[in-house]
C-alpha cells in the first residue's frame, strides 16, 4: 500500500501550521490576505479558503468577514479557548426584594 502525496490544501494547512508553530504567525496576529497566501503557495484562492476552513475547524484561526483571519491559541495547548474569549452576557433574573412587613 503506497502513501499518496498530500493534496494542495493539505500542503497549505501543514505549511501554515509550521509557520504558526515556528512563531512566524504568533497568537493574535493576522494572517496575510487570501490573495497573498494563494500567490505565496502557488495555489488558487479556493484552495487557500479550504485550508483556512480546516485550520478554523482545528481551532488554530478565527476568521471574521472584513477583519481577516487571526491566529488563536489551540484549545488544550496554552489554556482553555473559552477562557480567552470575553465572558458572555448572562441574563440574571433579579427578584424584587420584599420589604419587611410594617408593624
């Protein structure tokens, strides 16, 4: 049984993981735009988008439209991912306090 060579998007994923691990893209930094990554890896933008989706699903990046793709800490490595996010607003039901009865 022979091993197949990695697909283009797998190659991009591995290279980006290597760069993240080497500190070229530290946590909190923005990755270059997709167009630049596509040129850098000599692949299509679709291939870069597929690789970034995989990295997002693995917990390495957070993509927000208009804000770019930001490197985040991988869950379980440097602390809990949820602990780095701002706390969610919680709806707390407050009951009116009852005054003591007048005597």
